C-alpha cells in the first residue's frame, strides 16, 4: 500500500483513561482526532491494523491511540487519509489545530500532541486541513463496530 498520513476520528462520551506514562487522561464528550503517519513498510495498511485492533478489543495496547481503539466508549466514526511520501503528520496536526490532549501520540516529535478535540463531527474540517497542505483526502465513515458505511473520495 502507498505511504501516507491519516486521521482517526473517534466519537466518545466523557471518559477518563489510563494512557501509559501520560497517566489518567480526561476526555470531554465529542470527537477526538488522532493524527498519524504511515510512511514505513505497508504504508496506509497501518490504518487496517488500527481497525483489526479495534475489532478485537481484547489485545494489549502498544501505542497511545490503542487505548482509544480498545475502549468501547470510543467509537471510530471516520478515517480521513491521503497518500504522500512526505513527513506531514506534524504539519497536518498544526493545520487542524485547536484543543489537544497534552503529549498524546507525539512521543517521537516536538509537537505538543497528535490528539485533537472537536465538539461536533470534524470530517469536513479535516478534509479542509488536508487540502490546506496540498493533500487529497479520502474519507471512510463507519456505522458502528468498524462496519464501513461509505467511502468518499473528497477530491474536488
């Protein structure tokens, strides 16, 4: 699969989760957006790994985002992804901006966080952020339990 960058948009109620060294993290009700990169072997197949882990719900977490995928209170609502071989994960997180969960998902860079919060469905805003850094977003929405509802190529 092609290399790229992606966002996982989770819908959740108010919750507190233990997140490794970050400790107890409080999550407001709404949407939390994880920004990730898939530049290594397999490329955007990394998103499929996230989906498999979320379906299993009985595996041990490895990455910060695994805590969300494994917690039934966090429903994966959508994935927005784009193909690129450039390191644009941090630039994308900055383009999205807004309220963050300090330190979440940003242990290998200088960003404050790669987990952002929105009170409402963020997909349109995410597509705009992808376009702002010259990427063509592809959206996959989920009904429930990681069942694909629709795939929309957002290219204008």
